[in-house]
């Protein structure tokens, strides 16, 4: 049997969900989080904390929170304190407080009924479970924008005020809110806002040198000895820093470059592999981004990408996009979704930055939503989606 | 409750089997897994609970049932079911 050589020694260390043992250049923020939550590992129940982490894409918000959360929970357990860290992505929960609470409760009660109850009942249930198990919870709400956009101020208000209804009981629920733009908090009503805006940790974009350190760490973890050298890592850091210091992009570039090296059966990841990888990774369309889309969102986007590739125009109307989607549905044997649902997809996709949507203004008969694809070549998007739909 | 009363009802045995397998569950889910309707399941659960074999915990309107750990009879029934199921499993090669 032929022996296949791979430049990777452990590819999983480049996965987006991997939490590395150390976080280069985030030490200060980590110790700040530690100070905010010191009480939780020492004298829990006396108070709760709310911390907000903000920063652009790929600045390490999620990994910072997870790294901190799992460590403090472990430390507390060693001291005999039942402190739990639960990380929930609001966008994956479609911005629904019900789904967020359900995922949280399932960590404590894996067979808790999945439907038939309101979010308020679930919140009360969660507090009761925490009381019964004498447990404390740090709940991290990632991509909080989604929750605010869908449900407004009420969920955050309820989450922050649930302790106030039980003044004598131990304080059990702390929050870490993770979001890109703190401005989206302006949409909250003043009472909900004031409870959140006290402890803010702002993560700046990584510089080229910082990205190099991060990449070197991952290279040591994921690649075999002598398969990738400094100039190649520098090139990746350079490319990622020009994309706004996005570490996630840098790591995906590193992974793809390794894949190209394996595909071309060479024993070293050369700068040429990086250049090939850079052409195929667009900062807004990454595989984690595409895999987080629902089936019909993918189908809709595929329709849009195909239509743009064939038509060569800059904009298409909502009607044209729907027609293209209908064709794709037929191809994949799926029943197509209605207009309102598609319109929601367009809103979600434009929030995540893959497409842009604007209302048609003067010069158009009637009123429609105009969709454009400013950041990615349609053919590449089509290819990625077709792979994801296989 | 005599032993034949517990084991003479297929529904009750099914419910005990589900609880032994899963640990704790709400009524609708027990009913779905046992293939019984809600009212029947509720009745069986009440009988079993009245005799101290199972107990429930309430979260607002949500009731979650499990075996009563403190009742030796309940624990023996649970062990019997587990041993029975284990013996029924095909031997791994």
C-alpha cells in the first residue's frame, strides 16, 4: 500500500472550535476577566457579574471567553464549588431567548422537555435547577446582536433582573455578553442598557507581529516538524493583517495552505501554497460561516450566486433571486420556502456580510429589495456552497 | 402494592423500563416512547408514584419523573430491568 505523507500532525488544532492552551497577546484581557469574576471562584453567591466583550471579527472574543470560562470552572471545582460555564451562540439559536435557555438547561438536564413552555418559565426553571444543585452559572452569550435584533430589550432585561425577584437567595447567574459592535446596544431601552455597560473589555485587532505569534503556536501544534518555515508564516500574517487583523482568517489560511501542500504531494508548505489558499478563502465566506447556514439559506445563496455568475450584473431584484432559488430547489428536490421566509434569509445574510441588500430607489418601477454580492466572486461562492450541499 | 400488580400491566412495565434506561423524563416524552396516550401514562405514573417506586420534580408546569432512589424496592426493580436488558443484548464478537 502506498504511504501518504501529510504536512499535518494534528489537523484538529486548526479547527475554528479548538481552544488553544495559551492565548498569545490576550493576557491582559484574560486577567481583567479573572478580576471581574474572582468572587465566583472564591465566595460565590454574594454577587453576580456582567461583562461585555467587544471587538471585530477574528480578534479572539469567543476563544477568550471560552478559555477563561473553562479554566475558572475547573478552578472552582477544585475548591468544591459547582461553577458552570455555558457558551451559547445567539445566532445559532436564531436570536431566540427560548432556544438559548433551552440549550443552557440541557447542559444540566439532558432530558428536559424541548417544547411546550415559554422562555420565562424556562428561566425560572433554570434558576430552580441552579438552586437545587447549589450551582453557579456564567452564561456567555456570543453574537449577542442576533438576540437583540430578534427579541429587543426584554431578554437581556429579564436575564439581568432575574436575581432581583429573589433578594435573599444566593446570586447564581452571571453573564458574559460577546458582540462585535457595542453600538447595537443603542437599540436597547435605557434600563437594560445600564445593567450591561459597566465592565467592557474591548479587543483590538491583532497586528502582524501578534498574528505571527498566534500562527507559530498553531504551527507547532498542528504541523509536522520541518514542514513549514518562517517566511510562509510571515506571508500568512501579512495577508491576515491586511484583512483587519483577523486571526480566524489567518488560521483558516494556514489550514488551507497545508491542504494545498498535501494535495500537490509536497513535503513543505511553500509561500505558493499560501497564495493559492488566499485566492480561495474570502474573509466573509469561510467554511464555518457556510456550515452555520440552514439548508434553505444555502440553497437560496446558491441560486443568487449562480444567477450573478450567469448574468454578470451588479444587482438583482428579490424576484429574480426567488426565481433562481426555485430552480435550485427543484434541482435538490426540496420544497421551496415562501417569500416572507426568503426575505428573512436576505436580512440574515446581509447582517452576516455575505450579501448586501438595499431597497430599490428611484429609477425602478415599484419597490423591491436589490441584492448584491460585493465581497466574493460568485463562482467561488457557488463552488463552496455546492461542496457544502453535497 | 403487590408485585403482580406492578408487573401485570404492560404499560407500567414499559414506563419503568424507559425510566431505568433514560434516568429522568417528562410525561409527554414517556408517553411517546411507551406508545401510550397522555392520560394513561399519567395514571400509570400516579400509581407508581403512590407506591413510592418513582417520584417527580416540578419546574413550574414541567414535571420530570425518575426512580425513587430511597426505596429499596424501586432500586431492585431498576436493577432487574437493567440486568434483563443487558442479558438481551446480542453478545459482541
